[in-house]
C-alpha cells in the first residue's frame, strides 16, 4: 500500500499556522474501514474486529492509522462511545529498536494506559489495584515484572499488602550464547503470566467481576466504585465496553506478545 502525502497548512485554534501531513488516495479505504468499525460497534459481536495494515517502509501505514482514528472521532455516530472528556477509548502502542528487546514489549504501554483509565473511572488507586490482582492470582513471586509492565510503583503500596509481596522473584532464563536478546521465562511462568494479563484485561474492559478487597471493613469487588452501595448495579454486570487498540510495528512484537494478542483479541 503506497500512499503519497502532501503538506497542508492549517490554522490552529490559537491562530498559529501548523503543518499537517495529509495522506492522499485512500479515501475509499478510509470510508470502508470507518463503516466497518461503526457497524461492529453497533452490532457488538463476540468476535473483535481486527484489521492488519501492511506495506513497505515509508508507505504511509502509520499516517493512515492516524487519519483513521481522527475520522472515527469526527464521525457523529461515535458520540455514543465517547467519554466525558470527548474522546474515544483508543489505546495505542508501538515497538522501536529499544522496546523490541523488552519482554511483552507491545503490551506495556497498553496495560499502563488501560489500568490507569480503568482505575480513574472506578475511583481506585492503580498501584493497589494491580497489587491486589497479583495477590489474587498468586503471582507475588513475579510482581516486579508485572509492576514494570503495568507501570506500578511498589513504593506507593503500603501495609500488609506490601509485606505480602516481599518474596524472591522469578528471574529470566539464562542464555550465555546470546549477546543481546529479549528476556525469556520458563513455560510454566509464562503460562501464569498470560493467565494474569488476560484476567487483568477482562477486568479493565468490564468482562470480569474483578477481585475482592481484603479490607476487613469491605467485601466489595475492586471493579466496583467505592461510592456505590450494594443495591447499585455494579459495572461488572453491565455490558463490556468498546475499545480500540492500535499496535504500530506489530512485526517487531516478541513471541509472548503475539501469544497474548491471540488469547485476548482473537
């Protein structure tokens, strides 16, 4: 897919001139994809809508996706799915020369943004929320890796919960041959991690009821707002939300990212 581009000079809200790159010659493709996504949003099928954009380096794949996102946000039919701040729930990630060497590379920005979005919506503290999911799934021996992926600061976790996390951590497999290599872990540990992140993902998109708080004064689910009473309808009982996930440079995803992509998306 080779898409020529042009520079378009536009005036910003502040009256300043800005250069915007427009991609030319893909109007029909753009209209078709926007229509397909809107149709998916309305029908809400169980199988996610997945589109792969392929092309040579510099052919305009990233530019196309940027315009595609803008076209979705500008379409009046998407108003139903926008949040109070007026934006669609779109989470984007990319892989570059540095991040391609990280374990679960492409999912790191997505989980960091997704957990932040979910906790802000539900009135939860992100650090405590992720820590409790770790405890619930029995992965305290891998919490350092999980916290690194989700952008959680252990120093912001206090009390008994922090004490329960103080356990020896699983370390990556040793490979004396490779000079530079993406860290890898044993099959058993990766299976547990995959189960954890699928579970965490389902909580954040409202497909799971979450985990229980260990507070003696409360038995509420962590997926329920603290301000909600027991008579209120918990968000866990509502339909799953609609999200858009954009992954740039998917060909640089590590093997485990592909496995998680298959389990979550496919």
